[in-house]
C-alpha cells in the first residue's frame, strides 16, 4: 500500500511540474539558401529578392507611434550553419546612449532576437532553454546568463547595418545553440536541417529621446495586457519550419 501511495505521489508531482507542449503559432516556412548572404547590411544578394517580407508590427510596449517614427519588416533564410535575417527599420532617430554594453542595453535602439532551438517553449529567463539576444547598434550581443547577470554572446550573432536617411538595413547571421549550452565551456552550434522547427520571434527597441525605450515592437501577437514576455517565456515565440 505504501508503495502504491508513493507511486501516486510521484506521478502527481510529475504532472504538476511538467511543462505542457508549446502550441505552434505564427508558423513561418523558411526557404534554404545554398550561398549564404554576406553580412554587410547591404541586402544586395539575389537570395533576398526571392523571399517575402514579413511584418514587424506588434506593439509590445509603449504608446501609439507614427509610421514615420517607426516601421519594420524582415526576411529569413537558412543553411546548415546559421539562420539569416534581413531587417529594414524606418526610424527617424537612432539612439545609442549607454556605452557600457552590459548596462541599460534595452533602452537604446537595438534588435532583439528570440531563439528556442527545439521549439519546446517554457521559461528561460535565467537558463538556456531559449535565448533572448539584444543586438546593439555597435554589434554587441547581450542576454542574461544563468547567474542572473547580463553577458556578451557576440559569437552567437554576427550583424552589420547601414543607414540611409531614415532607413536602417540590418543583416544578421544567427548561430543556433540548444539547451545544453554551458557557460565557460566549448559549445558547438546546431547544424540546421530541413524540417527542423525553431521557436522564434524578432523585436526592436525604439527610443528617440527618452531615458527609457519608448516602444518595443515585435513580430508575433502576444495575448493579454503584459506583452513583454519574450525575455522570460518562450511559449510566446512563433515557429519557424526550415524548408528547401
């Protein structure tokens, strides 16, 4: 009898702590490229012309804004080495006020890339179940480490951007790491394959003249009033399906 009760308690505990399977939303099929783009912020390659624009238009934080103040769109492609992003941001002011890359990085203009290698969803604020990279105008890449402190992950994302008038064009090469990533150890990025599913969201921190960011605009709809969930919960990420 005691063994049966112990087994029931274990099963109840497992059920209470088990993370439910992530529901796939905002599913995007991403086409493969044989020749990766040159990461120079120029978008001259033919491969980018073959992919469609996707909107960056979900206001996760901040009040209403004018089209001239912010407008964003992006494209995606992949090969075995990386996921590639072309991003166009129309913004009348680019702000990079904080020079220390590990302080107040979210309040300057920056791109945020959310990656969940196995599309499992779940919490990731202080672990590597997923990553929430802040890509600054100076190229530094920041996320929170398991010790709850921000850390540079510059080897994970290569980026360049160019600005003409109010239009900034970004190119990013994102190397995808799984949840076995260990700080201070040798970690190899995943080799991407056809039909792989990756949890993904993209966002932009927009700040024109304020001490804090004025808007946070994302690529996926987040239900509820608190939409600033991506840096904590990978359940809100969309799903990329890698195709040929």
